[in-house]
C-alpha cells in the first residue's frame, strides 16, 4: 500500500507530463500499481486506518501521483449515505486510458473547492468542470466501459484525468476572481 511519503508532490515534473497509454494485457508492475492505488483510497476512507497510517483521505489517485507517467487512475467515490453498510460507492474502478467522449455545456463546481494529495497547500477558489460526462475507459482486465457520470463522480474523474494530461486542479481557478464560476454553474456541496 502507498503511504503519504510515496505521493509525488507539486513541483515534481512527472505531474506536468502527458502520461503514456497503458498496454494490455497489464504487466505485473501495472497490476500492482492499480491494486496499490485503489488500496490507498480504501484505507484512506476508513477513519481509523487513515489515522493509523497518517494518510490524507482521497477519492482519486492517478499514476503520476506515485511517480508513474501512465494513463491509469483509481477512483473511489463513497456512497452519499455512509451510515448504510450496504450502500455502494457512487463510482469505484481503476480507469485505464480514459477518454471523455462527451460533456455537458453546464458546469459544476464544489462549494469548498478542490484539494489534491499532491498539493500540500490549500488553494482557495472554484474549479469549474463539466457537470455531466460520458467516460470511456478500460479496467484492469482490459474490458472496455462507457459510463455516464454527473455531479461529484464526474468532477472526481475529470480531476484524475487532468493528472494524466499534466494539469493540476488550481490551473482551472480564475486567477483574478477565484470564487467566480461560469454563469449557471451547479454548486455541489
């Protein structure tokens, strides 16, 4: 499992590179990478384990964030009602070679802004992203998926895909007016 010391920090050139496509079938190294990235998210979302291993909770982790410039990211968006033991995550998969095939004109943004495991400082401001996307990707077995996502899961996937293109969340924040979002933006809390 990855720990915070394994997370590549802002300033490292790997975070600004365009990641390479992943070949199938996955190599043993790529299988292990996928497993360890998802494991980080699962452990980081468990309050006791998060505390034990001194992790920052995350909903997504892209390969460049652990120093590997490949188009792969783990995404684990927890259920809205986390008191319900049987509630399924809103989205959980390792997305490989992901492509956004369509996106809504309407934007969405998180009211509290975005954070990133690779960015240690708080960067205030709205990060406007498409509120709805259609995402095409392959899973660890090479199976192709096409899913429609909206609101928070769509925002998380766009954040992770940005990592694969060398973009960080604060690149989207309006420099002059950080708390200004495009007209009609859906604010998600």
